[in-house]
C-alpha cells in the first residue's frame, strides 16, 4: 500500500525496499546489500512462502511487494533504472502499478517477476532476471 492508502506507486518503492532490508537483515537473517548476487538470496524467502502452505499470492501480497521493491531497487542502484508509475495500458498488461525504466527506455516489472517466482517456482530466478536484462541495449540500425 502507498502512503495514501492506495496502491503502492513508484514513489513508495525505495522506502518499501529499505524497510524490507532493515527487517530482513535484523539479527543477520538475510545478507541483502543491493548487489546482483543478493538477488539469488531473494529467491529463498519466496520459496519459503510457497512452502508455508497452499497460499495464494493475495495472501502474501505485502511480502511479495517488499521483495519486488528490493529487486527493483537493485535495478535502480546497479543498472541505472528509475522507478516509474505505469500508465493504464501498462498496469493492465503487467498487473502492477509501477515498475522500472532502464536507461535504454525499456520498462520492466520486478514486482510482477516476484509474483511469477512465487506462483511458478524455480523457473523464475530473480538473479537470472537481472542478468538477462542488464546490459542489453537497443541498438540503432546502421545507415546503409
């Protein structure tokens, strides 16, 4: 939830990620430092949520939002992305209110990627998500 009680937006994500890291690193439970390697660690609590019971993603929505905010914040800090609020078409497509825009203009949905990991399991690694999108650039066709 956003500060106004509505859906969380781009302006809420850094705060959400920071709060999640503070909770998750208390007593040294999870080594989260916004590194690319830490994305592999994020897969573990998602797997724990999956194993906890036959929960639906709506039942663990707050936890998934916090994990997605962390994944997006890694993209912001390590890949130069920025948080953006989705327009109506993007919200319908991604089923989320915000995501990140990469320096090359591509838009990605880390919140949805976390939900996919929760629903689909190991086929949706968050570290692999980062590695497949970071560094790819849209290249202009050379003039002939």
